């Protein structure tokens, strides 16, 4: 009985030990788990800490960016103030330039007036004043300002094999134009000159030689060349031309004295303020380009003097002509022949 009891106690004690060991194990396990959790918490804390740090850094960065934006905005303000400042400075300078130009123009007009008075008087001591005593025209004393939009079609360098075609087109639209001619003593040329005059167009002198080295060598040389052309026109048509166009236009440094002399003789010269560019070589003209250039140039003007050419090779000018005429008619332009009462268009007056 006693042995049993002992055995029973021993068993009981053995169980307690086991339970104890188990509890210790469990405890150790929990401790380990706690340690692990602590570690995790500590890891999470340091993660949070580093995230906070990142947030802080980002905030700092954002602050920095704000500062940058602010200083950029300030720079823009400064720039805008600056450029508006320089804008008004430019406007101021432009006004000064415009004022100066107006002054120069007024002075030029005064000079022109003085030069005209001085140069227009006959002076027998000037050799070219005594040349060609019949080469005089009546200088227009009145000025005609056309009403509405006006275009003066002008054809240089004819007559040519194209003259009859040009005349037929002008006739078809019942409009008058101006021919600055380079005449020759041939039946064909005389016939064409007469056809121009008979149809009611204006005939003006262009040149005889069309050679700049001859024409612009001197005033005498200019008069020699001019007179040859003038004489042929008078002989062929009976009309004494009183207007002319310089070969190459008046804008060259040789025309100053010539203009004075021709003005003294009563002749009026005309340049142009619109061109079909039918004589340019680069790029070569086409029917479309001639029409387009003519139309767009004329449409920029209330009064336009359109330069075209009457030359054998220039078939494209003839082909472009109906489009030019029809378009400008539709735009409300009147077509007039030039005369010496028309005040435009001289690129260079006496200076
Ligand atoms: Zn010419």
C-alpha cells in the first residue's frame, strides 16, 4: 500500500516535472516570440522613422522647390518689367527715327524744289541744254488723282511678236494700258506702234539701245539714246510722247542729272510699284507666278503701276493677262492708261 502510494507520488511528481518543463519551454518559446515581436516592432519603428525622415526630406525638398519657383517667378517679373521697359524704349527710338525721317523728307522736298528752280532754267553754257532743241514736252501743270482703286498696266520693251496678242486681250476687256517702247525702223515695228496708238493706249519712251553702259554714260549719251527712240515714235505714229521709263528703273546713281534735264524739257518719268516679275530668272516665271505676283502686288495698292513686258519670248505674260485683268476687275480696280498728269510712281525724285 505504502509502496503503491510512493509509486503513485513518484508518478505524480513525475507529471509535475513534465508539466513544469513544458511550461518552461512554453515560457521560453513565448520569450523568443516576444523577442521576435520586439525585433519586428523595432524594425517597424525604424522603418517608420526612416519614412518620417523621407517625408521630412521630401517636405524640405518641396520647400526648396517652392523657393526655386518663387525666385523663378521673381525672375520672370523682372524679365517682363525689363522687356516692357525695353519695349517702350524701342517704341521711343522708333518714334525718334520716324521724326528724323519726316525731317529728312521735308528737307528733301525743299531741296527738290530748289533744284527744280535752279536746274529747270535753260542755261546755254551747259552743253546738253542746247542739244536736240525740238526735244521738249509740255510739263503737266495739273494733277489727276483717280477715284477708287486704279491700276495702270505698263508693258516695257515692245513692240514685239506679242504686241498684237496683248492688244487683242486689252481690246477684249475694253481697257487701256501704257507701252514704254524700244522702237526700231522696220515696217513691222512701225505698224505695231501705230496699232498701240490707234487703240487708244499711251505710248512712252523706254530706250533705243537698252544698254546701260551707253544710256547712263552721261546726260548727253542719255539724250542721244532717248532722241533716237523718240524720233521713231513720232515718225511712226505722229504722237509726241511726254512720258518715259528709265531702262532698269530710275533707281541708280546715274539718273540724278538726267532726271533734272528731262524734267527741264517737260518729260515725266514713271517707275512701278507692282510687278508680275515676268523678267526674273531665278526662279523662272510661270503663267501662274506672273498672274499671282501681279495680282498680289496690285492688291496692296490703291493706285498701282504694274510692270509687265512685251517681248517675243514672254508668251507666259500674254497667257497670264486674262487672269490678271479678270481678278483685278472683280476686286473693283479701274484700268487706266498713264499720262503725264498722273503723279505716281517715281521711285526717285530729284534730291
Ligand atoms: Zn526694259
